[in-house]
C-alpha cells in the first residue's frame, strides 16, 4: 500500500469527525480552602486537581482530619472553595449563584452521611419525599415509594424512623438521596455506624446502583472492604490527593 493511502479507519474518522471523548462528570482544578484567620488559619484543601468520569465508583481515603469531608462537600456544592474551579455535569459552581447551585445539588447529586439525618416526627415515606419540597412542583409520594422499593423498605413506609434499625435508617437515607434519581451519589462514611453485615448490604447496593444504572459514586471511608468494592481509590494526605489507584472491583459475597 502506498505510504500516502489512508486506512479505512482513518477515512471513516474523517467522515465522522473527531470522536467525542467522554467528559469528566466532576472536575476540580487547583481547589484551595482554609479555615480560620491569622495564626489559627489552617489550609484544609491545598491545590486539589482531579477528574472523575461518569460511572466511576471511587473510595476516598486518608487519615482523620486530612480533608476528606471538606473535599466531598466542595465537590457536591455544599461548600465553596476559596479558589480554584469545581465543575459538575459541565457546570462550573463558581458561575452559579447560591440558589442555582442549590438546584443543581438537589437535582443531580445525592448525599449520604454517616449519621442518617432523618426527621423522627415524619414517617419513613415523608422523609424520603423531602427533596421534593426543594424542587419544581409538588413532592411525589409515588416517587418516594419507588425509591423505598429500590432499597427494599416499601413495607416500612408508614413507620417512624425511631422504629427502624441502624441499617434500615441508612437505607431510608439512601432512598431519600435517590429521590431525584441523581447522576452522582456522594457518601461520607456511609457504613461507619453499621455492623459489618448491614454495612455489606449497603456496599452491595451501591455496587448494583453503579453497575446497573451507571450512577457515579464517591465514598469517603476508613474501611478496607469499601475500598475493595470501588474501581479507584483516591488517597488524601494533609489536604492533597496524593495517589489514585485503579483496581479491579471486588463483589462482596451475598
Ligand atoms: N467548619 C470548620 N471550621 C473550622 N475548621 C474546620 C471546619 N471543618 C473542618 N475543619 C477542619 O478541617 C480539617 C479537615 O476536616 P475534615 O472534616 O474535612 O477531615 P476528614 O478527613 O473528613 O476527617 P474524618 O476522617 O475525621 O472525618 C480538620 O482539621 C478540621 O478540624
Ligand atoms: Mg470526615
């Protein structure tokens, strides 16, 4: 074949144009944040740049106080950095005012915390429907029941959270995070208050969500079993991400 002749692939590429490469769903560039003033000033995020692709499941690890929760809050728009850019779903947080950021957060991101933050004076289904009060339209009981069904707690819908076990409370909190079917789930030590079997159930559910629905997950954890279930481990030391380890995701035995 003459050197100048192009291959079929190259000719097809010319007709199609450049193939769109997938874009990160979360991107941070040189993100910095400090607390306190003067001598009490403490730099908590020290120039963090990272990219997370759609459908990744990431474990964010590091010693207590290294800045994991702060980083998660900044990624999710619960908090703003002092400098640097945070882009989620193609939208730069810095370009959004507080109410636009709150809308983006409510619609596209679910949060799950170690302590479940359920309201005891509401029923389980009312707790799950809470995100519906902060969007357009009316909260939907049907949507909340669907979310409860996904975590296997449909038959507990009319109970109060006080009548549930720790694992059940966390599943209600997860159902609430899934109410708007978010593309991204950000979890801060979601298994920290659970015994190992209940914690395994939660991790299995996260893997299912990740594999079957392509939900992007970032999970702050101190637990090795959670790291093993993730496709990438992001390690922080003193306000910096120092390591990204891609790994084969391990499925937990049922
Ligand atoms: N609102 C705040 N005001 C002042 N300092 C804060 C605030 N939030 C966090 N910090 C400080 O920032 C540092 C990082 O806190 P962060 O909660 O992000 O750590 P972490 O890695 O999540 O720790 P842990 O594993 O214990 O949850 C800590 O030294 C903490 O005391
Ligand atoms: Mg923390």
